[in-house]
């Protein structure tokens, strides 16, 4: 009988979502985070979760022959990537297999499996990165970058991250050196003291426009005038469109802006997807993989045979990207999003693209669906990672739409919601995986349902 803190050794026999390998001890499954099929590992049992033992990886004793050398020097230490030692074809096959296993465990069968579509780029694909200020060791020199793997507080300076354009690294290094030279202290999350919190960079894949957001607490005054001029003088592949300063004293490890100042230029950048242009603001949601988003939206909407003269509800619409793409084909499209700023940008984008058959509503889906008068022929669901709010599902079902298109960035949330929709009379017709997040365990899953 396995016991807590027991050290175990074994070979990982298969991997499950998200990023967990499974070895067996006396026929009992042991789940080890961050491992892959074929690895021989040593791990320590640390807790039972839903009846199964989970273990902390201590050491990889042997790696399988199909592994490759990771191209990033920070891989294994940085918590950003998990899969660089797998060739990309193996990564997407693994994700597809994991989604199929989740659906099978949820007793969802009889659908047409459309396979998995890879990202057009497996490196350098991200158009946004949020870097944290901190230190790599307690009370060490300031760092700026990503969290160390399995660490809440340690921050690695990732000069040369492979998921982004090299412009990101040039800006990161310069901002870090500026902060050190000007003795600007980093914010300590435990003590809630300090000034420098985050550096958020967005870079348009289409136009190369760059938006730099310097996020601080209100515990100091600093103008950043010299930094702005220095950043504008950097030799970059793209062009800086704007530099902004955001103040937040939010205690949580998340950016909730309390005051935003434009230090130079503008507070938006432009992106283009499937012939439509979108203005992206600092805090509005936009898919982080632009070319991948084109693949996702085109293939997802192709699952709907006919949108002509149809009314569509796009719930959780963000800045209205898919709403506007559908509006080029449908008669009327309604988009709902809880972030008011995103809705404002959605309205601006729709006007810019000459679309007058979109109506955008700012508010919680749970509340706003009750106010809609029109009856939808099609409902598109693209919820956040936690899935659809349980109280919203019955309201969505009651609309009686003939077709549902569920786009999920977290398949475990998807398989929680699908059986409820099936019980309400919807059949799962088609399932497709689209990889938007190479080198990580995450994957988008698109499901077409009909009543």
C-alpha cells in the first residue's frame, strides 16, 4: 500500500492532460507531473486527489530515444514550456490522444474525429508576454522574466525566450538594466512592498507594432521619461507604437489597473485575422497566437454548414474577433463579454471593418442572456478556462438553438459541460483539436453540436 512521502521508481506508461505521466505501483496509478511516456523516473508521493496518488518528480533516470535536445537554455528551469524535448509532431499527437481519452472517460462517443491541426509556427508565435519583476534567489539581485518551474516566487530573467520575437528580449533586457541603474525596487508579493511589478509586451504579428506596458505599485513616483527615449532608440524588428504606465496595488498576482498613463504614442496596436483588422488595448483579451487564431477560427466556422440569414449569439466574445468573422456570413450576430473595455474595442473594430450587423453587450453572460429578445439559430461558446458557469448552461439550453459551436481552451472543462448539453438533447457531431500553444500542454478543442 503506497504511503505519503514514499519514494517510488518506475517507467511512465502513458501521459494524461495536463502534463502528467502515469506509472503503476502494485497496479495502482501514480500521477507524476511533468513526465512523458517512456521516461524512467524517481518521484515522491505527496497527496491523494480524487482517489489517486499524485507524486512530485525528483529525478529523471532515463529518457526515451524519441526525445530531442531542447533549443532554449532555460528549459527545465523556466515554468513556461513543458514539451521542448518532443518534436512538434509528437506534441500535437499527444494532445490529440489526451483529448480523446478525456472524451472517452466522459462517455462521449459517436462523434466524427477531425484530428488535430498544428500551429503554423511552433516557436516565436506569441504576440503577448507578461514578465514579472523579482529575484532568482531570496534577496538576490533584481530579475525580470518568468517564474522558475514549480516556484511561486523565484523569477528567472529569460533573455532569449523562444516563444516570442527577439524584440521582446531586447526590451526586457533594457528595462531591467534601467531599473537596476535607477535603484527602482521590485515589488515583493509577501510583504506587499516595492515598486516594479510587471512588464507586459504586445507585438502585432501582422504589422510589427509594439505596445509596452510598465506596471508598478503606487509606492513611488518615477516619470520613466529617460526609459521611454531609450526604448524608442532600440534597434527592433518591429516598431514601438506606444508605451504606457499602469498603476496597481492589487494584492493578488494579477494586473487590475487602477490608473493608466500613456507615456508615448498610443495605447493600442493593430492585428489582422482573416482579412479583418482589430485594435488591441492593454487589458483586452486577444488570442496570443495570431496565425494559430486564423487556423482556429477558419476551421471552427467551417464546421457550420450554413450561416446565411442566421442569427448567432457569441457568448464570451472578448474583443469580438470571432463575432466579426461570423458577421461576414450571418444575418445578425450578438456578442457578450464581461470586460467593458473589450466591448468598447469590439464596437470600434466592427465600425472600422464596416460591419453593421454586430451588436456587442458588456456584462456577465449569466445575466445578459436573460435580456436578449432574439432567438439564436447558432450559439458560439468560447468561455474562459473554467468553462461555462453552471447556472448559465440551462439558460443557454433554453434558447433552443439548433447548432452549438463550443471552443474550449481547457478540455477538462469541456468534458464537464458536454454531458449536460447531451442530456438536454444536443448530440456531439464533430470534434477537432487546434494547437494554439506549442511547447506547452494546452490545446484548443472545437466541438460542433446539433439539437
